[in-house]
C-alpha cells in the first residue's frame, strides 16, 4: 500500500490536528489528499458562488471525504448545515465529520497527549452516573 | 449466573466508570451466540482463529471456549501509531503468526473496530498469504468513526460514540480487566490528560 500523494511534512495544514490526522493515515498506508475539491453550495442570481465548502481530506481508495472540526459541540451548527447542504446537492459524495470528541478520543487512543489535552473541555463525554 | 465478580469488587477501576453500557451477563450471552454461530458455520473446516494482542485476548479467550468444533488459535501483534512510532513510517509487525495460513479457513478475531485502520492493515497482510477464506468477527463496533470499510461476518454489539473501557478496552493500559463495558468518567479522562 504505497502512499504517493501523502506529504504531511510539506502540506500547509490549517491546524496541527490535521497534520496529526495525516500522519496517522500515512502510518496505516491510507492515501489522502488535502482539501482537493471545493463544492459550491449557493450562488447568487448572476451565478457567482456565495458559499462553498472544501472538506479537509479526501481518501481516494475509500472514495470518502473527511472533515475535521475542533469546535465545541454547541458551535458546530454552521458546519453541520454545510455538510447537510453538501449531501443534498451532491448525494453521490460520501463525507464523514470527525468531531472534537472523535479527535480527542483518537489522540488519547494513540497516546498523543499534547493534541488530546488541546481537545479537552468538551461536553461530549458527560458523567452520567 | 456469571462467574465473574460483581462490579463493586473492582474498587477504584469500577469507581472510575460513570455508567455500565454492557453488563457481564450481556457480553457472556452474546459471546455464546457468536460461538454457536461460528460452530455451525465452520463445521468440518478446522478454522484458524487469529487474534490481535493485547486488547483482543479477552474476547478471544471467552469466544474460543464457546466454540464446540475443532479449532486452532494464533495471535498477531502490530505496533500502534504513537508519538514514538510515528516517525518510523508504516506499521511494524511485532509478532507474526507461527504457521503459514495458505489454504486455511481463517477467522480474524478483534475486540473492537472504529476507524478500521488497524484491521484493514492486518487483513491486507493476511490476504496475500492465500488463505482459503478470511472473515472477521468483531465484538464491539463503533461504526460512526469508520474510515475504511471492513466486511464484518460476525458482530457482537454496536457501541455509542463514547470513551468506553473494560472487557479488553483500555485507557492508558488500565481497565482491560473489568468484566463489563462502561463509560469512563470525564474527570478521569481529563485528569490523566492534564498529567495529574
């Protein structure tokens, strides 16, 4: 499973968690592309794009887009709406949202403490006792 | 009736759990059902059950005693992604199978699948060895986080999107010995990640 398209050290990631995610994919031999496509969500009367969405990753072998967000659960309404709109307009597109709690659990699982610590404080894991 | 101790017997480990998701009895019952099904499906095939160390050993130990046909067992271990291993490149095999599997009916036993990254890697590794068949039995499935599709022939439970421990599932190598699956208290998760 070669990985010719992956270049985590030379890609200009917006957030460090994206670089870590790319390194995890590389480690397990999964090809990825960073923000390769932009999808138009809305246009004005003259056809100009007024809203667009570029998912963070595309995994070509899986034909899957992955969007990462470190926003707290109460603040991801806009992101959820964009993904919902994307799915309405492009029903053939497979996309998965990795939420703050997903990324936190992933970093804990792999022992990446510095990234996990940055993602604590979410209300995604509550004490239900 | 379970032959395991009640949860409170596990002291601090049990105190760190906010809620039990799957009781010991529920897990035992489902493992028995999986064992029955595998016994029926693999009759006269002499399957090789392949487990993954370390997390999968609990499920493997219980499952194989619920299978009533002749079987053989082997284990694999691979390096997981970590701060220490990430600069070394790809996954490294830490323990390979003891015998060749070409022509064998292999049933891969894993305790949990979430992203599917590790399982996908291992299945690719096994497929090139030309087994007669290669199927997967997973006890716990966190499908919402799946990045790589892996066909599951046998599945025990769907798990919610929470940080769970017990029955082989760990947090910093602890809690694997809890005989049930529970949600770890958030303060335990936070305390450990703040270095306290």
